C-alpha cells in the first residue's frame, strides 16, 4: 500500500532539523521577519526519522528522501557524463565549457536582479589571518578553514565568507551617515575544507557563491534592506527554476547576530529536514512525549541561500565608524547575504532530469537550440545537410543576437558520429530544442523540410524550413526576453 504523502502549506510554520551537534541552536528575534518563521533545531543524525514527503503545492512541496545515496551517485555521474564538470580530487571540480555556460547564466540572473539594489566589486581571495583573529572567528571555523603562509611566514587564509573584508572596506570608505546605506556584492570562489565532500558540487571544497554586504545607519534602514534582499533571492530562485522553496528562520551559527533566515529547496540529497509545526517553539526539551511524534511530516531539504543581520563584531574589529546626524561617532549596522551559485547548478541538474539525461530550463540550459545536420555515411555524402545546417545556424545565431541574448545556438558538425549518437548527446546535455537536418528531407526540390524536437515534451514535428525557423526564432526571442525581466 502506497504511503500517503504529506501536504505542505505556507500557512503552517516550519522547523529545519540540521544534522549537526557542533553549534547548539539559539532562539532568534521575531521582529526581523515577515510573518512567523520557525527556529532551527539541531539534532543528531540518528535521531531523525527517514524523510518522507512530496506535496502537490508548488509553494512548498518537498521531495521524497528515499534513495538519497543512489541519487547522489547518479547526480554526480550525470554531471560528469554530460561533461559539465570533471572531478579533479575529492570535493574539487573542473567546470567544463557546458557547465561554465550554465553557471554564467545563473550569475547573469543574479546580476540582473541585483542591478537596482547593489554595486558589484571583487574582494581578495587571500586574506590576512589577523582579520579573522580580530573578529574571533578562527576558533569558529576550526579545521574547515584553509590556511596559507607566504615566504615571510605571514599567515593568510582562503575565505569561506568575506564579512571581514567587507567590514574593512566599509571602515576605509564610510565617513558620514549621508553615505549610507551602502550595498555591494561579488560572485566568486569560496573555500571550505569539508570533512565529507559529497554529492558533487552540492558540497565541495571550492564553490562559487554570490555574496552581498550592506551597511546601515539605523535599524529601520537595516530592516528595509533585509526585506529587499529577501525579495531579490525569491526572484532569483524562481527565475532559475529551483522549484518549491521555503524561507525559514535559522540559527546564525558561526556568523552570529540577532536574526538569520535560510532558503531551502526540496532535494533528496539535502542534509536538513523541514518539519511543519503549528506554533514556533519558545523552549527546548529533550526527548519525545508519548504521541508527540504521531503525524509528523518531514521532507529532505537543501540550503541554497542565507540572510544574516550581523552583530557588531565585524565592524568593531575593523573599527568602522561614521558620523550620525547629531555629530556623534557610531558603528554602522551590517547585514550579509549569500547564495550558492555552483550548488544551485548541481541542484538544478538533480531536479531537472529524466531517463535520457539533463532537462535544464531554457533560461539556464547551456544552449537553447542545437542544429544537427546528418553526417556523411555510405549512402550519402552529407554535403547538402551540412550546407543547410551552417546556413540555419547563422540565421538563428543572428536572431539570438538581435534579441539581445547570449549566443544560444549550437551547431553540432562533429564527424565520425551517427545522427542517433548526436541526438542522444543533445538529450544528455539538456538542450531544450533540436533542429535535425536529414538528407531524406532535402531530396525533393522546393520542399525542403527539417525535424524539430522539443526536449521537454518529446514532441517531434517535420516542418518546412520557414515554419521551423519561425518557431525557433520565437523561442529564442522568448528566452531572451525572460532573461531581461
């Protein structure tokens, strides 16, 4: 008998159960959130029941937790088989050209959503260890921190996050309340010595991350920016096709601060469990009373983003000060926000796949259209298909350029492969639309036709050239416009 699936409702609050015992959870204030959000409870791995749960609600349906190890293996193998990434060592990956295009499209969406909010910059990837010592985070990071030493025996570290650098920058440039708020961001590599790297890019030693930092003169300004970034992260997750996600109140952990929220997507490889409850807990207890565990619904989730209202630690360590309207010297209030870009790519690969391979949404797929001329064989030389393929590629490439989008058209003119092999590879990579040019369709004069295949629906249509071009041009325009929202 099939087990009934729980239903997830945004009117119910949620608790995140994290598989960690290093940092006990602490209650966070409620006045920093929109509506009621639950606290984070941290429990031992063996005390968490198996995850169950896949709802139909697009707002909060979380996936079944069965076969998590198998999914981890298949996800990593699929990314490598499709040649998006190549494992170099445990937790380290080469991002190959196709994977690089996916990453850049996710980053482009981040840039677009942040364009009216923050200014881009680049912070150093090697920082003095004194910055961490001043903020007292060396002990918090522990063995997960990568340390390096220069030829003069000076100590540096590879940053897992850049709060210290952002606070130092603010201390160097902010002098007056008239210069606040200041909001800036970067997208770049971060480093963490994971004890157990797993699930491909979902938990790696080096990863791409969007970091946003903001500085404010008072609490209302801080709250306004916090909510503005909440809206921004929601739009990013929606546009990239991350699927159902939840925003839950969380333990700030090593970051500290009065308030933090996590963004969780449903993912069977996630190390967290999302549990609905009628009221946010106001106390902690040990053990479970009789009957309390009945009817508890749990679903595996993966954290992809996090927002923090930070304590004074960072600005105090950097000696950041500004002059308020009354002429007094004060410390700015600091927030930080992070979103895992490479983790999102791995999540999308796991979420959007079928028996043929990857099934990326058009807005993040490595290419939107692939043109595949039938290669030469014993019964045909393939010249007509090759000439037409190049002509159609140029037309569609020009269309993509006119639409203002990236060069989203690929011409697969490799030799030594069969047409079926080329189609299978396009399916594996996850290109949404295929334009197949077969010699059989070109033999009748004046009636040249091509085969258009939709990767998502599997629909295959043999169309005249003009009709096929119009369909794909409309597709390219639509994808380009969706990226400009």
